[in-house]
DNA sequence: AAAGGTAAGTTGCAACGAGAAACTATTGCT
DNA sequence: AGCAATAGTTTCTCGTTGCAACTTACCTTT
C-alpha cells in the first residue's frame, strides 16, 4: 500500500491539472494581461501602454489567451478599427488564483498592501486572504491536508446515506 | 474624482504585488518544482526524474527559489552527497495560489479531478474550491469587488470605534 | 477626395533563455 | 582502491523575447 501511494504521487506529477493551467497561463505576461483585463483594459493599445510590453509579444499573448478561451476578441461596432478584448467566464474564474498570487506578493515580497486595494463592494471592507478551506469552512494549514485516492474520499452522497439510515 | 480613480488604476498596474510575485514564481518550471516540494520531493535527482526538466534549468530554478526564500537548501546529515530542499513558510504560503491554479485547470482545462486529490486530513472530505471571500465569509463574484483608496477602506478599528460609541 | 492620424497588428533582427548530452567534483559503498 | 550515486556545470543548439520599423485598415478633418 505504501508502494501504491508512492505510485499515486508519481501519477499526480503527470495527471494533475497544474501543468494544464500553466500551459494556458504560465507564459510571461499572461497574468499581467489578465490583471489588465480585470482592471478594465479592453484594447490593444491600452494593454501596450499600461504594461510596456512589446507589440509582437502582446499580439501573440492576446491571440493565445483568446485561443484558450480566456478572452474573447470582438471588433467594436462603433469604431471598426478597434478590437475589444473581454474576459470570458473561464478567464474570470482565474480571479482567485490571481488574488492569491497578489496577496502572497504583498505579504512576502513587497511587504505593504498596494493601493488601490480590492474591497467588498457592499461594505467597502477589505477582502479576506484567499485560503484553503475544508468542506465546512475551517482554514487548512500545513499538516491538515492529505492526498487521497477515489475510494478514500468521503463524499456528500455517502454522508447523506448515513443520515438517511439514522 | 473620476480622474483620480483612473490615475489610481494606472498606478495599480505598477504598484501591485502581482509583478513581484511573478518575478519569484513566474518562470517556467517554478510552479511545478513547488508542487514537487508540496508532494514530498526533496532532492535534485527526485525533481529531475519526476519533472523531466533539464538538469541545468533545474539547478538554476532551485538556486533561484532558494534565493527568493521559497526553499531552503540543506546538506543531509546522514549522506553528505545529498542536498535537501525544503519549503519555507514563505514557500508554503503559496499553497492557496497553487491550489487555485490547479482547481482552475481541473474545472476549465482537463475537466476531471485528477487523483489522488487533496482532502482534509481530519475527515477525508474534499477541500472547497478556493474562493475570494468577503470579511464575513460571503463568496465574492464578478460584480462584488471594487478598488478602493486607503481613505475609502472600512477597517476593523473603525467599526470597533462605532461599536464602543453605541 | 486627399491628408493625416489612430488602432491593431506584422516583420526583421539582435539578445537571451530553454533543452539535450556530456563532463566534473564530492561522497558513500565494498 | 574501484565503482556507483548525488548534485551539479559546461557546451552547443534552437526557440522565445524584445525592440524598432513597417503595414493595413479605418476614422476624422478640411
């Protein structure tokens, strides 16, 4: 069984989705372009002047992000020179990862929160640090996590069955 | 004031800590090496054979991660040929970002959760999707976030004062 | 309609980083 | 002493990045 776990961890190295995520977002500039999108940039020249990225690389990255379904590329109706790049749901779903990275940078690299800062629109209070949480909301730290094979994972359905049997 | 916000967003592009985080972790392989560390890899040859990374690049990345304080490099006491690379607290703090990326990959790229999967050690139930949460734990989505300048952020202290005055 | 400007790229070229394979330097085993 | 294991380094090739200039399509002004 120890051997099985070892082997599973080896599989993990290849099966897990981190490489897939990195293939989409792992190149230089990809995350900064994404941040630009989150911050309301929509056009080629906006990204170019805000990020100071080379034009050919920007063109390449935008095309790639569109290809991956993270951005959509749409010619503007009112001015047909302009192209609008907008986040898809898939792109928007990268927000937690982006915030987590940014928060890590704030805590461990720059030391200070950079303003403007992200707040809850409802009450203008700062958002929580992004954390890994258990199913019932406890924060999980260093020793609280385990790798489990399908048969060892406890699922909602099983608990529901147990409850029904009671 | 609209101009001030515009200007602030421009500042954001340069001040925010995302570039700092990416300088530490943005290079190819860095995240995969980190994942290896989380999964219990400790030695050069382990990383090399698990990841299939070129040896020179691996040496370079490990040195860089050590330099950034994400890993520590320590010669083994029992076998002095061996060097042990271990996560620091700073390195461990990247877990939420890594999980968020992996979960994104699972949801939007590979489609299926790859086993073994991370579970809560206490009850073997799967962890929650990593989310952006408000101070009181509500999940914040697309329209629920705002950029705020220091003077517009509502802090705990202020609320405490209000409470004391009641 | 002509001229000039703006938006979104593309092309050419120099420099840098990634990758494969072979080599080196310690240390441990027998 | 001789051989294998560990953690690199070196060399060379090739792909990527980055800058600057060029192009194409479209809009605005006169």
